């Protein structure tokens, strides 16, 4: 307990008795009676040969149970094992190389490191760090080409994570870093550690080819990353049809079925080759294992096919479509449970372009807005 707050009252013996109160704060001073603690107690690290001087090898982690003025900042010292000054240890506890290591010269170093706290008197503790020198990279990283499809309302893309690069390296201890060519950083960013691709807001309609590379410190390999941005027109939303799939996750649909189903769907509903199929969004059906895909078809002349016409086409081609993936229903209206009797059901569709859903696989990523249906009976 670091302190107490007491209220003390004095009362006299008069009639009537009078009293007064005062607050007494008692602070408990900390004595530096705890040594720094290394986590873990001892360390093992590796460094590849031929790495440049100053390469980070290890970050020491130290805690202290005393109050802050008796704990950090800590003073780190290498006591033994560094007689040839191959290593340096900075004030933040980062162990770095001071020479270019050669696997043939020595394969292992054992350092005894001391941490000293800032208390009076100072407390110290020790840890041992085993550093192994391994051969430099002999394998280049390998990366899977990534294609990203972004669907957004006109000039209303908020930005965000749109996919992730998947790269591997057969050298066990290689650390991979990702870079994006500088002139493209005004539109996109790539996380250097995990390969996540971030798009900034306001992307225009069109195709973007990103100049991304992955490096293991020795080899640098280019990665094919293509981003397709499609801006929706308001007229599309009035001519949409929904296909509901059975027992499929969004990621499985994007990674396994989307290309094949898009091709089969084009053959089923397009009257002319110049017509355009627009997949507007895919979205799980809440509480089920079903998945809705929202799409519209634009005629070469510029208008859109009416939903009734598309549904007729889909119904006739349903058997061919189900050769790709099982279909639960083909929906124009979503009026189940709504009895309109002599009235008719009117559906309105709204798009929330600021609530993006990203379905990412190793090869394909699909980014689309969330959509909502409202249905009501109309005269």
C-alpha cells in the first residue's frame, strides 16, 4: 500500500462540545529491496553470418517490483563473453553485433549480462545469453501473387486493410520484410513486418499494379500485386439480384469459387459479350451458414437488366450454376414471412460504404461494402 488518508477529529469538553477535523495523508516511501528481473531468466538468440555491423540480435526484457524511481532506467553491462568486443548493448537493452560474424570462425558465444536499477542502494541481477552464429541465407523468399478486388460507392472509399501478402522462406531463421516503391505510398501502404496492404481513402476507379517486394536481408524478390477498384452507380442498386449459397464461408467462396462462378454466371445471364457483370457485395446471412452474393448486369448500351429478366435467366441455368457451388435460393425480393395480400412487396437496398468487409485469402482478396435490405407492403 503506497499511502493512507486519515481524517482526525479533535473534540473539547465544553457544553456543547465543539470539534474540528483535519485530513492527514501518510505516504509510504519505497525502499529499493527488489532486484531487476529478466524475462525469461536466460536467453537464446541467433545471428546469420555476414550481417552488417549494428544488426539487432536480441531485446532484453527487465521488470522491477519497486516504485518507478527505484526501478528503470536500467543500466546494462556485458560482464563476460565479450572480451573481443563482438557485441554492444545499448541503454534500452538491445544486443547488437559489433563485428561481421563468420560461421567458420565461431559458431557460439555465451555472454553474462548484468542489469542494475536506479535505486539507492542499487540492486543488480544477471542473465546468460547464448548467441549462435548460423550460415547466411541460401534460399530466396517465395511469395504468392495477390489480386485484390475493391467495390465501393462513387468516390466514397474510406480506406483500410485490403489484403495480406503471403510469403515464406526455407531458411528457418530468416526474418522477412516487405517494401513498397516510394511513388505509390500516396495511395497504398505495406506493413513492413506482416505484409498487410493498406489502401488510403478516395481511390479512383481503375486498376493499380503495386511495386511490392519481400526481402530476407540478402535476397529481394518482387511480388505481383494487382488492385482492381470498381465504383458502384446508384442505378445498380435498383436492379440487383441476390444468389444465396448453402454451407460456404465468404473466404472459401472468394478463394475457391468466385472466379469459376463468375465465369459460369456470365455465360448464364449475359445476352451480349459486351455486357458487364458487377458483383456488388458478398455477405454472410446472420445465424446461418449461408452466404448472399449481390450482383447486377449492365448492358453494353449503358442501362441495367431488370431483376425479373435476370431471375428468369438464372432459373433456367440453375443446374449449370450448381455444378460450381450449391445454391440455396435466388432472390429478387426478400419478403419471407411478410404477407402483403393484395398489396405488393417493395424492397429497398442500402449500402454502407463506410462499413467495409474484407475477405482475404493467399491469392485473392475481396473488399466490399455492407448492405441492408428493407421490405414493406405497398399499395
